[in-house]
C-alpha cells in the first residue's frame, strides 16, 4: 500500500547533526559544543523524557515497535530541532541517515571500553532506580493518564540498552557483554554511515576535529565544555524530579511534597 502524504501542517525537519554515540560517551558535552559553535537547538534524552506531549511519546513508542517511522512522522517529532543526540536517537541512526541524507553524524567514543564501562556502570542502577521506580510513582500521582505511555517509552529504551541482552529477563547481562556491545556499536556505525558523513570523536580532542568536520574555520577561544560528569548527572536527576513536582496537580499538600522530596534526596544522595 502506498504511503499517504504528510499532513499539511507538518514542516520537514532540517537536521544538521546527529550524535550516534552511546550513553556516557560525551553527548552532553557535544550538545554544549554544538550550541556554542552554531547555536543549534539540540534534542537530548532528558528533553524527551520530560515532555508532556503525548503525541511525541506515542510516536517514539511506535518507532521502537515497528523499527521506523514514515518521513512525515519523523518530521513531526524532530522539526523543532537542528541536532539530535543520545537515546533514543542512537537506536535509530540508520533510519535517520536515510530520512535525512544531508545530516552529518558524530560518533562519540571513550578512550577504551574499560573507561566507558566505568562511567556507564554508574548509571545502570542509578537511572534504572529513578526511571522505573521513583519516576513511575511520581507519574502515577501527577500524570496518571500518561503513566503507561511514559513507562512504555522508558522500557523500550531500557530493553535496547547495551547492558541488556535482547529478549533476556536479566536486567544486567554482565560487564563483558556490555563492553562487547559498546565495541559492536562502534563497528556498526562505521559500517553503516559513509565516512564522508561521519566523525568518530572523543570529546577530549577538543574543538579542532569538531570544527574541521563542521566546516567552521575559526576555533572558539573558550575552553571546550565538559558536561555530565557524575556530580552533574546526579544534579540532573534532582532537576528532573523538581520538574515533575512543578507539574503536580493542585491540591497536593506541601507537607506531602516535602516528604516525597526528602525521601528522594535521601535515596539518591
């Protein structure tokens, strides 16, 4: 069956840069660099996970279920942005490469698998506890009608994470398996994206390779941004919690909110 045309109110996305590195490879630093270099509006995991747009979440869930979206559906999701980074973007980089042939890809990497795993293992239990326990309880209180939708979105990301083997009931498939998935992802990207559209990049390299790849002749005089270390990562989860609280329904007592906040800080400090 031929695909029907896009709705008339959907503006095509004009994606310039797609980051296809796994979590904990420097995507937040890359985001800050792109914003400074070209003032690009970037889509990152946290922007998606905190959205109240149920249509966006429905489309992400559909993409995970079907493996792709129609071009106008991707445009509906992405036309507010110039650059895309982190999950769930990394799960769809081959599809996005076809839909947006002018986009350039940046594969962020760490020094070696051990270095990456040391950083990544910090968030395996940390983010899991927040997203699938604390967050779901908050959402059930404040956004009950969207609880299942948000859960399906987060579960889809978790089930495709490098530490979880496909179709496995085990939440963590082990250090060796996780590091192999990291190396396989690098190989897969390099075998999928043409070399003239791809930069394999360690953020420790600074401005020079990034500016060369993006055809920016003059390097910034400011230091390269360093974002999302472990302390900042913890602070982002506090801010995410505050965001949910901000949207709380009227009538929730300040005493109750204070108790929940205290419990959260105690749990994650």
